[in-house]
C-alpha cells in the first residue's frame, strides 16, 4: 500500500472511531489524547 493510501485509510479509521485532534489514539475502543494517557 502506498504511503498516501495508508495515510488516507488511517485517517478514515480515526474519523470513524470518533477521534478528533492530534495526537489521538484508540486503544481497546477507548480514545486517548496525548501518549501519557495511554500508559497505565
């Protein structure tokens, strides 16, 4: 998969998951903003 296609696919997945802003992460269905929140 070309870089642009991967970028567009990941962007679509993030939008579909309800992520807005950056950095945003979805882990086990939960949205986190900033990497510190994702580390437990």
